[in-house]
């Protein structure tokens, strides 16, 4: 059983920054592709960013690619999402997703992931 846990969310003013973290347990972290998705109230879950197992391939959704950066430290079994220049429209629950694979690509679709965390809330005040 793989468990996924996010942390780092909070309340921040517009223009501020946060660093979200994701850790997994129950399987070798370095053999997993990981991604971030978010869901705002009344909206569908949407892709934010993804990273392959060794961090060499990343992909960011267009609306965040100049402000958000995904990374991972396999030595610490932790994946990060640095979120800068936050806007009110970034307010959402942010979910980490994981799948066991050593494929070279980063996965962008929710259906490609098998394990999900409970989410961490990011609220941006204007």
C-alpha cells in the first residue's frame, strides 16, 4: 500500500510564495513518477506540474510555468512544488499523485496516476 502525503499549504497574500512538499511511503520513492494537480471549489481537478522518476523530465501547465517549479530530491524521498507570485485564482486544494514507473516521461493526465494524497489547501488573499 502506497501512501501519499502533502504538506506546505497555507494562507498567503497575492504575490507571495509557498513551497509544497509531497512524500510517499510503502514503495521506493525513486521509482515513482509524480505530479501535482489542483481543484478549486466548484471546478474540476486540473493538472499543474509533473516530474519523472529521476527529475530529468518535468512539465508545467501553461498558466503556471513561469511561476511554479516542480522538483524532487530522491535522497530525501520528497517532491516539491515551489509556487511564486501567487494569484487569487491559484486558490485550491493541491494534490500530489504518484505512480510506479521508471519511464522517462512526466505524466500529465490524472488517469495515469494510481496513488493520491488527501491534498493541502492553498488560499491566496487579494
